[in-house]
């Protein structure tokens, strides 16, 4: 709720988020006003959204505005704790003592059903690594979780340094599950779409081919909101 008091006003709202940037658009038909905030960073909280709400309150004349300094402090503290909270949830569900296969078994290029997005899995320096779209700047270390499942959860500072959100995703988002048979690993499952909680997207291992342009970021992968 953007403030209270005064006369209610209809606000048409849309929010956007990509790695390293956030934005918000507020349209107020009654006053023929628009509030557009563009932010070229990814702080712990959604500053663009808060600033947009503050300005909307000024335009509509809210008599009881929100305390945005207090909200920013509360949201920042929550965001910093969020990574630790996710780790605690993951550790409670982890089955200790299980073993993974030889890391070379998981290596391969995995494509989604539409064949327009790829995840490259490879062994590097004795560790398993995941590259989104095969882009080395989007490479993440996979740590064994249990059985054939690995985690790519990083410390808060590392997530922030990469320009990624620290608050949007559920614990399952940070788990990569491999499936196969006696002949090898054939599939990768990832709960990448936060629009469908509890469901995992399936990526199938295919022979290497030309990489998909890195500029393609499907909305269902959570990079665009």
C-alpha cells in the first residue's frame, strides 16, 4: 500500500528486473502523471520500487505516507539474512553421506525443450561448473548436495557482486539435479521458473553445437520480471 489517507487513486504499475538493473513504471491516469525509475545497480533491496512509491504518494497527496527509511532498513536486513535462511532450509533437506558419480559423467551441453537455452556443465580444477548459455561470465561452481544433485548457492557478497537478486528465489532454485541410467547422465532438472512453484524444467543433454547468443534471457528463467 503506497501510503494512506486522502482520496484513493488508481495507479497502473509494472516492475522490471534484470541482472544488474531494476526499473519501475507507475502511471496515474487521474493526474495524467507518470513515475519512471531506472536503476543501474542491484542493491540488497528494490530501491527503484521504493522511490517510485514515495513519488506516487507525493503526487496523490497521501496524508499518511510510509516511512521509507525504516522500510529500507528492514528490507535490507531481511535481504542479507535471506541467503543464510535459504542455506538453512537446504541443509535440513540434505541427505548426508551420499556420493556423486565421477564428475566427468555430468559434463555436457543441456538444452531446454524449445532448444533456445543451454546450460554447459564441465569439470574444472577438480570441481563441477555450470555456465548459463555457455557464457564464462555466468559460470557457477556446483557443490555436491546429495546423490546426483548439486547446489550453486553462493554467499551474499558473491551474489551481489554478480549483479543478481538475493531475494527473489526459493531454495529449490539453487539446486541442479541430474538424471540418467546405467549408460550415463541424460537430463538436468532445475526449478528455474518461479511462476510454477514445485515444478522443474527439464534440460536434455545433446551433442555440442553453436552457442545460443548470450543476449537471449528467457523470462521464465527469472532474469526478467
